[in-house]
C-alpha cells in the first residue's frame, strides 16, 4: 500500500488539503521500476536514526547542513547535530513541542518552525534555544534568512519578518488566502533588500524588507475548472533567483514562469503544473511536475530539452544536483540518479521502505537522504 495518503492528484506529503475533509485518489498510478544504466552507484558512508521521523502528518522536516555539521529533527521536536563525515552525534536536544518545518542552518544558528506556530532559533554549538517567537499559524516552510531578518511563511498565508538576533517581530504581510489550499505554503526567497513570496492564490509578491510593503505583484496561475480542487493554484515551491536577476516560479494547476526579479516582467511561461521547487544548473532548468515527470528546460526560453517519464506517479521530491547527476527520492524510499545532460536513469539505491518525502541534500558527490521513518543516510556517488 502506498505510504502517501490524503493525496490530491499526483501530490504526496505536501499535497494534503487545508479546508477539506475529503480525500482524492491520485491521478497517476506509480510506474514499476525498470533497469537503470548502472553507470553510477551510491556507496553508504554512514547511517543513523533521527527519532521517529516525519510521522503520519508527513511534516516536511528536511535537514540542513552548515559546514561540516548536519542538523535534523523528528516530529516530536527532537533535534540533532551530526558530523557530516562520520555521522557522529555532536548534540541532541528535545523541544517542548513538535517540529513541523524544514530546518535552516546559517551563521551559528538553526531555525525551525513548530506545530503550535512558534519559530525557534537554536545555537549550532550546543542546541540551546536562543529565542522563540509565535507567528500567525503553523509553520511548514523552512525559515529563510537575510543578514538582518528571518522570514517565515505560515500555513495561513501570512509572511512574517523577525529580527535574526532577537526574534522580535519586524513586520507581517497578510495575503489573501483561498478557502481550499494545498496543505503547506510556499517557501519565500529572501535577499537583503526584498522577499519573494509565492501565495496560495496563484500570485507572486515582492515585499520590501524594510517595511513588508509590496513592491510588485504578479499572477502566475489563474484558477480554472468547476470544482475547488481543479481551481487550486498554490505557489507551493520556492522561487528560484539567479545571480543575473531572473526568477523561476512553479505553480499547481498553472504555469512555470520566468520573470525579471526587479520589475516582475514576464520573460516566458509554459503550461506546467508543479508544487516542487526548480533547480538551475548552468543553462539547464530542472523541475518535477505533478505527474512526477522530470523535465530539463532551456532556462532562457523554457524549451524542453528532455523529459523523463519512467518515474511517473512515484511522488518524487524536489530535485537536487550532485556531480553531473540529478537526485530525487520517491514514495518507496528509493533515491534515483539521473544524468543531468541526457535525462537517463544511471543509478538507484534504496534508503528505507517508509519512503522519502523531503528533498535530499547534496555537496559535491555526497548525498544526505532522510527517510520518512527518520533513517538518515550519507552516500557518495561513484564514479
């Protein structure tokens, strides 16, 4: 039986509904796995257990890495720091409430959200809570940091900026929220001057980090269809910002769009439904769509370079890039390795049968994968 429950269309853990008591069967049946080219193997460097994992709620507790330390959490609020080379435990702390968001680790702090609507900052050195602040509602998206701020997007659609040092509230933006949304929220993209936030109403807004006031707003997806489910247009992924000032944004039941970050001018769009965050490598833009097809697009035009359909219906994670290969996890707990230039499956390894719902972390040839039951594995791609 598939682990992903309460699914809508092809979505899995992040595709749960808010404001809907019913259940919708997946549109795409998972394909059976075929052979790979076998040119890449993934050697296990170490394997550890992080508490009880994500739990039945499917909380997106993606780990984070900063330097030579990996930080991971379970649904009960257990947070661990481990050495990236050998997996040795550096510290472990138990929070007073369950963790709910992906982790962010930067500049000596670890940030995460909780199920009761708090945001916490932990000291990377020992796991001690530095500050905690309550926001509008439950936080599922990883908090995002600039030099001065920590920006949090909650499931009620609000975007809150906190002072990174103290946790004090700086400003709150409350966007319009549809009555029915995917369970979760987009993850904002934050730079020092502005925050780019994708909303459940299909719009992308750019907020001035000094005040939280909108600078510009663009509709990425327009609700269509008769049912509320058909009209879902959440921007549930994280906008991708390039050094030359382009934004790539996915939407559910909508479009993939490329925009000019300073003005919101649309550079190109194409019809593509996705609640996953895209990845850019050189001129290649990679995205997983709602059917769990993996696409490579030419970043300048949106033209399809290749499409991999062999993993259809397998509830793929966001893609990650490691040494010329894309890495994705699936609902049965496999990591799939794909040649990024040609779109061929070149390797596969099983992490744990509980499934993989959160994106793998990559560093050069190294991959860190967290399974839904809390199995945490470090692997190295060979050759």
